[in-house]
C-alpha cells in the first residue's frame, strides 16, 4: 500500500530538479560557475533558480552583515548568540548580488515569506529571518547567500545536455556543512565520481 505521507503533486513536474544539487563539470567554461555546487530552489517550464552553496563571500561575516543592514545596532553585535557567528555568508550567484537569500532548515517558517523547497529545506528572502536569527529564534541550520543563479526557460536543460552539469540528491551536509571547501568533492563522491576520472574535455570527444 502506498504511503499517504506525501501527495503526488510533483508528478506533473517530473524531470525537474527542485531540491537537487547541480555539480559543475570540470569543463565548465563560465568562470562564475567553475567548481560550483548549486542547490536548485525552483525549476519549471519558466526556467530555474538556484543558490551556489560552496563559494564564500569575501571579507564579510554574518554578524557584520546584521549591523550593515541595520538588523541590529552595532553596540549589540557583542551580545549575539554564538550560533549567529556560525551562519556562513556565501556568494549565491551572479543575479541580484545585493539581495540576501537564506536557505534554512524547515523548523522556521514565515507565512507569505518562506518557500518550502524540498523535505526539510526552505528559502526565505526577507529581513525578518535575519532578525529572528539575531534574537536566537531562527532555524537550526541556515546559510545566507548574496545573489542567486538563474536560467531562462529551457536553458538549464540545454546546459545539462551539453555536459555542463551533473546532479545529485541534496543533503544537509552539502547545503549547510561548515567545511565549504570540501563540498564540491563530497558531491562528486556522492555520485561515485573521482575527479581524476573526468576529462576536462568531457562531451567533446
């Protein structure tokens, strides 16, 4: 008997990659995406949107950002909960780089602001979640991405066909793991590929 746990609402979107990780092939010619790992937040006939989860934003940490965005006054920076220091600030992609997107665990939800993506993972792009994190009321796991990656209708499918991307299932370690540098290799290992096995000319033989 089928489990009633999850309705088959996604059957019409079979083949779409929401909630999956995209892994840039070593032959990726676009430097902005070289060795990137992207969590796909939305994918449909209208295009795709995702967050790069393995590129740290240079010279900026989360508490400083809270002060810059006036979520907290500078004087309160010292009193922030320890967990706030652990939230990673990443370069989420080349689109809207001045905007913050928080990928987080599903134990935090704001009506009309939070988008549930896949089991256990949500996206919120309002200042309210930053305030909640600063107060210690935020999600158990979160990363803040500046900007996102976007694809026009059919573009991502074409790039996958042209060997631009591999994909694998997502897991909390790949999204929220503290060791950002190792995420790409971990994703490759997850699909059973050692980087030495892949020619940089993959698909162009």
